[in-house]
C-alpha cells in the first residue's frame, strides 16, 4: 500500500497518542503482560484434563471457562471473547463438550501450539484443526493462540476483521480459518511496513484494526481524492477533540493502578516493620510512590533457591513477597487484585506454592477491595482450583489492611498480625 503510507503513518501516530485508543488503554497496560503466563498455564491444565478424560462435558465451571474468561476480562479489545466457547445445546456447538474425539483433537491442537516455536508448525496445527471440521470451533480460537505466540498469531474478532477490510480493501469473512490465515499474512505485512510505530507483538496492530473496525478512526481515503483526504483529516481532528472524555476514562484506569500501587506499598512497609525481607514484583519495582520507587529498600533479586524453580518467571511477578530476614524461605505471598481478573493472581500464587517444597509459601493471600469478596470466593471455588483449599489461600480486604496496618506494624510480630485480619475462604 505504498500510496497510502503517509496518511496511514499519520493515522498511526495520532492513534498512539490518543488516551482512549487501545494502544494506551490496553497494549501499554502493565497488567496485560502478567496474563500471558497465567493463560499459558491455564491452557496446559485444559489439555491435561482433556487428554486424561477428566475435562467433563460442560463449559460452565470448567478450566476452559476460567482461561477464556480471563481473556474476555482484558478491557475492550477482548470483550466477548468467550461467546464462541459458550455451549449452545440447540446448535450442538462448539462440538468439543459432547464429542470425545473432537475434544481430544482440540487438546492435541492446543498442546501442539503451546509447544511449537515457529510459524510453520503453528500454521500446520491450524490447518489440521480446520480439517477436523469441528462445528463452532473457528478463528475465535486465535485469541487463545495470541497469548501463546503474540508475535505470530494476531487475535481475531468482528471489529478486527472489519478494521482490516476497511484499511486494506480486502474482503475477509469472519469464521473461516482460511480467511484468518489470509488476514494474518496481510497483518504481518502491514506490521512490518510500520514496525517502528507498532511492535513485534501483534497486539499493537490488532488494536489499531480494532479501533478502525469499531469506528473510532476512519481508514485513510483512496489515492487521488483530495477532498476525501481533507475530510478524513478533519475526522482525525474531531477524534482528538473527544480526547477529554477519553482522558477521563484513562485517568480512572490510572487511578486503579495508583490504588494497586498504594496497597503494594502498605504491604511492603508492613512486611519490613514485621521483620521480613520484602520483594516487590519485578515489573512494579520502578513505579513511583510518594516520590520514591516502589521497590526502594526491598530485595534487589530473589534467592537462587527461588529463581531456580520451574515457575520462577511467574513468581517474580507476584505483587509482594515476605521472606525470612536474610534467608531464602518465603513466609507469605500477596497478590493485589484491584480491578483485574482474580484468576491470574491465583495462578501466580500456585506457581510459587506448587513448584518446590523448599520455596513453598506457608501463607498465600489475595488482597482485594472489600466488595470483591464474593468474586474471590467464586473464583477459588472453581474445579480448576481444587488444590487451593489445601494451600489455604486467604482473602485480605483493603479496608481491614488500611484500618489496622499501622497498629500491626507497631505492635505485631511475624505473621500473626496479617493472619488476624485475613479471612479464611471455606469451600
């Protein structure tokens, strides 16, 4: 599309700076990155259960619902990602719940895609799945693939397809794997042409197409129409005029991030006051809080006994860890879930608890707003988390922590203080 490069470049630059674009609200969202490992781990559970014949024949309450639900909760671009997997009994779709061969075929597909490293094997797996002709199991599955291979498999939904067609003049149809693969080739070319404004992660270009497909931005006009180009540029300007509303939404999201950081700081300070060494999540250490870095005064690196664990990459992202002073034993682990899915936090805690007995955290805590207690209980009661009851994951409401943290820091010792305000979740 050489004739449209300059207008498209202008569009992408405007899009990158728009506070309400998916680039700002989702792609640059720090919590987005935390979901990749938890979703990969969740898919591994789905595969294992299907291959062992233990998955069952319902979507509701299954490990697949947990994974797909965590994707659907990722802000606007994935809203509705679970629709394709909801069991529609009258249509018998998607036919992976009542057909054992189809369920095993889907498990084989997910397993292959999880383990493969290159696009040739990934595309071969897609073609093999397509050949099985499993009813209702089309390119919506690409949203799972994106979290396994973000540089190889773009996500797909109605808005992304619509945006791609509007931008390129293509006629890709939703719901067919051949159409998805053709769109994927075009997206890769588009991304390569504007890589310096986009990313190796195909979530960025998918976000651009999503915003075009939802009508937030109009695609550049065709070559040689000066009047249309001027009108299009005026439309770009009007989008910028709407930035006040978008900025307010962005500020609300940032307020959530600030609250998350505030609670991490409370746990950091309380842990140190109670005599523990403290670790703050690797991707949060440099966040500013009250004029200083959140990780100031905390451990610079985790002990070797923890970094050698199979799940060490996820453990490094746990919001706050308390370790025995000068030792390598994790005394307590905390995941702060202000507004994001509870699922990913649970998975990170389980990565720590189940990886090695030497690195086992005796106390695991989910810290969340007071009004999320019911949601925490519902998530922990899922069959996919049946081991959670054995691991004694507890819930700490924000309100209890805020009201008692100063007294706990002043008069408390060890873990008794935090245990006193934590709530045991019965199943």
